[in-house]
């Protein structure tokens, strides 16, 4: 992995050059101390392209932005070919709590990334695969998921979320820890309970503190699953 980064990723290629290191110079865990610590500030200081391997074709790159819920957002990339493993990992985590692939679930989210057009030189086979994946995913979403866009949680929005959950009747709900905790607080204050219990609540994107866990459990009455 280190050799690949030193040969293919501009940031690390320049780092190795600056340190006078050959691509295969680092061989032990102790050698890692010779590389700089890469923090969020490092990613924000350089263009995102500095962290992309140059042997990965552009059509495999999925541009994303962090939500900014815990700090200033920044751009990063995923690999199309890694998405199957990414989704499989989610299915594995859910299975630990007896949540199944075709259960109904609701995502409370700040925003959704709009799909970007493929680069002009994308091979035809890759275009077909991308279109087929998108079509299958839409069909899957239509039968299993509902997305609710939320911003600042106030009384009106919490009540609206309660109505959406009651209408959709999901098996589980997924959202940021802070959104779940704030929704739970607002709805408990109004004694608006769910008529059908959930089988799980998945907290993601932020640290799940003990106080937030207690608040979410107290309202939803379901296992709180930490996926951060």
C-alpha cells in the first residue's frame, strides 16, 4: 500500500521525494513515523486530486462532500468498484441486529449527493454498468427506503418527521446522532409516541455519546446501533 501511494498518489509521491525516500523504503511499523500525519486540515489545504491514484481511471471516481456536521466540509472520492464491498459491509452490520436487506427503513439526512455525469471518455461498458446499477438501486430504494431531508430540528420539523415515520412504518431509522437525539427530545417533550415500535435505530456520521444513546433509546425504545 505504501509503495503504491509513493508511486501513484501525487501527495505521497511528493512527500517521498521531499524526504529522499525510495517508494519501497518503508518496511516496518516503526518506519511509519517518517511520514507526516495527514489530518482534516491537510485534506483541506490541498486540492482533492492530490490524493487520487493516477492509475485509477476518472470514470471510477465518485466525488463526495462530507456533511460538515462536525467541522467544515471537504471533498473526497470513493471508487465505483469498492461500492459493492461498502454496501456488503452495511448488510453485515445490519445482520448482527437481525435487520435484513429488504426491510423498510428511513434515512433522516441533511442532504443527498446528486450523481455527477460520467467523464466524456468513459468506456461504453462502464456507462452500461453505471446505468444498470443506478436503475437497480432506484428499484431497490422504491420498495425499501424513504429519505427525509432535515436541517435544524425544531418542533414543527420533529412533528413532521413523526408523521412521516407513522405513514411509512419503517423497520428501522438511520440518521446522524445529533438529529436522532434532537428528534427524540422534541417528540418526548410533546409526548408524541410511535404507534409501531422500531426494530433498530442506526446512528452514524457523529460520535454516539452515552447521553445521546440514552435519549434515543428512551424515545424510540429500540436498539441503538452505532455505525460511526
